């Protein structure tokens, strides 16, 4: 059954800010998709069916999480564990060896084919197993074989405190989408669900409802920061790829923030440079991998905005069994 899709016009103040600040030469507009009105780039219209009917394999490894929740960090860990710590093969850029399922919807890639080398979702069919795939999509928008259980890939669900995720996504928007608005305006868009892949809580709960399935593992960004070796061991056990203490230590070193920042396969410096040179969409110089701190939002978020987030979090988790933040 196809997903309902509606163009986002200028009906509300948030719609107007979204269209003013986030339309650019590579992105012509936005849509609301599905019952939860997920905010997505307009190119989702062209790929809804291909994503829905994507042929999943039982030995796939999926990472499902909202943007800027530590997905690049986590996907590097998943890919290396799934591929027997093949550090040589990991020199290929991460967005091609562990791609975003819906990469084709993000921009008008007909303009920048040198980045992706053509339609990615079709090329995924040719990838050797085990494929490592990530997605930011709401659970209801994932391939139907995952949702109906006819295929049971390993699925890791990653969660991060929305305050930190919002600040990180704001910096990303300034670096890659030419966002020139204030952080306060961006916060209002985030709280109102009018950023890519929002509304936040609709997606979070769509993932959270899957947590008891035997092919699903839940981890948090905080866990990874507090005890990365423990998380590596847990993930390796889940993927049925046990590691020695020495292998865990080596992977921990590879995944350190300093290592990731200097790793050209994951830091996206060349991608940032290309987008900036061709389309002038960099409103502020920043790095894709910044600080990786828990609680780093305090450097930008005012006490008033922080209080808004606290009230928003409390309102949304009240009466639920969600207990990660």
C-alpha cells in the first residue's frame, strides 16, 4: 500500500521558515509523508515505491536512527564488525559501503552525480552480503519486508538526547544546506517537527515499539560515550561476530573521536568541499564530526530554549514506558 504524500506549502509560520531557509539549488521543497506527516525532501515522491518494495535480505544489518544521533559513528562500528574488522576495505567512503537507504531523496542528485555515481537504491541490490544499511526513515516508511516480518535482518536502533541532536543538526544544516537563520528559529522548527525526518517523537516511538523483537537491538549515544568497549561487545554478540579483547581495543581506537575526525572515509570533508565549491551552500565552516560530547548543547542552547525542550520531552514521554532520556 502506497504512502500518502502531501507537498508542504506556506500554510503555517514553520512551513514558511522551512521553505525560506531550506529550499536551495539542490532541494526544491518538502513533503509530509504517511500518517505521522514525516517531513522529507520533495524527491521522496520519486522513491517512495522503490523504498517500500526494496528487496531486504535476512543477513542485512540495518541501523535505524534519526539524523545526527551518532549514526556515522555507529555505522562504522557495525560495518567493521559485520565485515570481520576489514580495516583495509573500510577505507572506502562510508556513504558508499554503508549507505543511507534513502540517499536518493536527499537532493537532486542528477546535479551532483559525481558524489553518488548514480541511483544508489538500485546499486544496493548488487552489494555483496552482508550489506550494512542505515536509514533515518520513520518505521512505517521502511521497506515492507521489514515491517511485515517476512525478512528479519539484524536491526540496531540508536537513540540520542534530542537537545544534543538538535544542536548537531543545526550545525549540519549550516554546513550543507546554506541555513542562515538563528538557532532559536531552528529550535522552533525542530520542536515543531518541520526539519528533515521530523516530527522527532513520532519517529522515536515508531522505533521504540520494535524493541522487543529478537532481531532488534537498542543502544544509545550515551552508552557509546560512557563505555564503548561494552557496546562493541554487545553489538558483536548481537551480530554473532564475537571479538577478542584485543580486537575490541583495536576497534575502540579506530572509533575514537580523534581517529574519526581524521579519517577521510567518514569525515565527509571532500563532500563538504564539493558542495561548497559548486553550490555555495556552506553558511558556516564546520566539521561533519565535531566534538561528540554528551550535553554539548549547553554551548549554544540558552536556558530558556533548554527549558522548552525539557517541557517538550516531559510532555511526550509522560504516560509511556520510554526511559532512555
